[in-house]
């Protein structure tokens, strides 16, 4: 899996569209499992770009993206960082699910808007917790 | 994770829409990683319903679905079976990726149609290989 990682600076990783595509699947599955565990029943979700974009804009890595971004680009950057951390074996998906789950204060029947806000907070926590495994710059 | 599984006959599992949603993320991530490893570069893919529908219609489980299905329902059934096997700890995602990868004879630059046909064959193999972990009926 490590062989799939070719870029090693924050800017390169965050702009790697292949990593972003793989990270998209990773982030969706981790969120879906975390949400299922919090609600106590199996379910699935496509995490919206806006949620991930807000989360990465709170983080130091965002200073290194090196260009202006819309929500889609910013979400891609978040997904690419998670793929990098996962592929290099630094944090397994189980741990990502666990961190999201601990910080995901959603309930059954909540509005999608409220869920999106709470999901953003959980994704901020996830990025902070895995930050030590990212390149410094 | 096991607590998320509430149904235990093939028919119940294949018609469980919660499992199907979670399985959707699982199948997409496993396929994306298998494809990345085969091609030697990170990429991601949403597996099309038609691919999974064709794969499950080749399998004995399909006799138990208990209703007529369109491609969306049949794909949901495939996804639900994979989620069941994963959540009950019978087969990990790494092994699913490995089985897909072994049988995925795609190449760079192949048409989407050809890739879909080859993906179908890999998903048939995957279902056959995990079949022993499914309920008999």
C-alpha cells in the first residue's frame, strides 16, 4: 500500500488527485461506520465536501495548499491527507472510526444540517489527532 | 461492529437497506484500493450497480432474495452481504481487497466498459470465496 504514496510534502499530498479519490472512499466508509456505531444501526453516508472543507480550513496544513480552493478542492485535500496516513500505515481505519465515533454527537432524527455541523467537529478532531503523522510542511 | 447485524437469514440480510448503505462504502473502498494496487497508482471508483447486480445474479444467494429486483436492488443485496461478512468479523477488508486484486485483470487506459466486465468477474470471485461465511439459506 505504501508504494501508492509518491508525494511527501504537505502541498504535494494535498494536491494529489489520486490520493483524494482513494481518500474519498476511505472517509465515507469511516464516517458511515462511525455513524452506524453511534446510532446503533447500520447506515451509510457520503460525506459532503462542505463538511471536509470546513474541517481542513481550521488546520495548519491548509496554509500549505498553495492555491485558492473551492469546497471541492479543499475536501479533496482532506481526503488526500487521510489516504496518505492510511496507506503509509501510520493510522488504521479502525482508529479513524474510533476517533470520529468519540466526537460524533449525533442522534436519530436529527436534521441533515445539524448532523453536518456535528460531523465537521468530528472531522476537525480526527485531523488534529492524526496531525503528528503528517509532514511538518 | 457485530451488534449492527440484526438479520440472519440470507433473505433478511439481502433486503437490509442499512447493511446495503454501509456495504456500499465498503465495496467502493475495497474496489478502489484493489484497482490502485493493480494499476500501481492511487485512484478511486464508485462501483456501478450493474456490475454488482450481474455478480450476485450468478450466485446461489440470489435465489433467496424473495422478490424481483432491478439492478439497484440486486447491487444493494451484494453490498449487504459484504457488510454482513465484514461486520461479523468473518473476512476483513484486507482479504476482500486481496481477492479482488488477484482477479482484477485491468490495465491503464482500458475502456470503462471493459473495466466493468472485468470488475464483474472479480466480484463474482469475491462472492464465491466468502460464500462459506454466509448463512445456508
